[in-house]
């Protein structure tokens, strides 16, 4: 039986492993942390995206629309909490209406159930919302992504997969007669193929394997607040702004979670460590890599003023963060929100300073490397897995 090593125990890596076992392959999953879904999967907003934002025909568009169905079906089949609640994307000023119209066109092109509605109709869904126009997206949902990972781990265990926590990859080389050899602290694994789903460290794993990846991972931290329990009634579902089309981030938004809490965020600031969930999380090695990468400075020249400065100010100012939310729901004040936590997005950047907009998957002999899989990768995980395993098999 052919053996495949999967590096990374987030939702994409576990989905790939499950797809491999489903096709009769022997699988080993290597995760450097002591638990599954420890980073991006366990620190996101748990939204099931509809496929609204993405360029028609792109990986993100196709996989998000299909993934919206497959991840919900998986959750329902395996007892993972999920709710398809829909969301509003709201234009808070007339200058945002053209961008809202573009989103409506993309929704139609991508097969996403969405419709333009009036401010009065928007307030039927969200009585406290403020807008001049809105887009109602019916297929957006909320899910427990760590719960999805727990279900995948259970299925992998039942299928006989070799699941290894606390197993960082130390080296990778081609086997003498084909395949790959992967070094860990507990020894060397020999396999017919390797799939790199290492998220925040995916470019490093690719370089360990002898590749020169076309993009570098640059970590961006997204910080969250949540509404105080007595103010949760201000938000009934999901409220998003019209995003800036020049940036890969969707902007600060409001999300009612499965437990009834309402999360607000995230913003987007450069993390000082690849797993830097706080300003105090600092790595000289990680920061030196970012500083030495020419794409970083080219991006900074393009966005540092005013976009980057605005994000940093909002990171340190609760008042500014609340003001961003008040554009969507005017009743929200700085006294209504409390810090909740943060996540780090593994954003791939090219040497010219451009942010990779789509999923990026590169291959070498007996290797597949997932080098850019930010949101909506969790939504699309089962579809990404099928795409990758088609190439492995």
C-alpha cells in the first residue's frame, strides 16, 4: 500500500488525510503541536463562507461554493454544530454602492444565493443596522471548525491512520529510489509522497523539501472583541461591511456565534512572530525574515499610509475599534465591547509585494505544497482535499 505523509494538523491537513485514507492509501499525519487545529483553524471566526467575494473561475470561488455545501453536510452527518443563518453585507455610504454592485455580480457569476435589498428590508433582518443598501447572502453559516477537526481525527483513527502530535518536521529529502524521507525527532519516515499543509510554516516546509516557493508567508494578526452579554441583542446574525477590493481582508464585522455570543473583528496588523497572537509575541528570526524579504517593503510603500497606520491605531484603541463597528451598528459603543482574542493569518506574498489572492498549490516530484490557504480555506477544506489527492493519486 502506498504511504503518504501529511504535514500539518489543521483542517486542511486533516481533510487531505481523510481523503487519502478514503482512497485506500496509508497515511501518517505530522503535527508539531500537542493538539489538533492549534493555529489558524482554532483561531478564526468559524464562518462558513458562501463564495461571494472571489473572482469567478478562481480556486477560491469554485472551492468555496462547493465547500459551503460539503462542509455543512459533513457537520450534519457527524454531529458537529452548524447553523446556516445567512448574512448581510452593508453599504454604509453611497460611495460604497458600486463595490456592493460588483459583489452582487460576483455572487450571480459564482452561483451564490444573494440579492440586493433596501435599508428597510435590511432592518427586518438586523433592526439596529445602518446602511444605504445591502446584500443578503442566504448560504453563509456558522460552524464549529475545531469540532470538524475532532470528527476528522476520529474518522482517521477508525481508518487506521498514523496520527502523530508533538512531531515537528526537521528535514525532508528525496528517497534514493523515489518517494520522500521525512526526519522527525523520533526518527525518519519513508513515504511515497508528501503533502505540505503546514499553514503558517508552509513555505519553510517547502524549502526544507528543496523547493524555492514562489511566495513567502507573512503573518498578519487579526484581533477580536466581543459584545458584552447585555448588548448581544444588537446583532441577530452576521453583519459585514463592503470590503476594500484592493485588500485580501474583509474588514471588521459582527458575527453571532453558535453559543449566542457576538464577536467583532478582526482588524489586520503585521504579526511580529509567525504564531504571534499578541504584540508581546516576538521572534527575532521571524521578524528578520520579514524584514529581509523585498516584498515586505514594496507592500509597505503601497499600504503603510494610511491603511497600515489605521489598523495599528485600531489595534491599540478600543474607541477606534468600536467606531468601526458603529458604522455598521450605530448603537455599539466602546463600553459595549471587551477583548476576546486573536488569530494569525498565513498570507502568502510575492517578491513584488503583491498579496497572493487565490489558493496557491505548488508541486514537485512526489510532493504537493499548499502555500496559500487563508480564508475561505476552512470552508473549502474538503474540496481542497479532493483537488490535492487527485494529484497525489
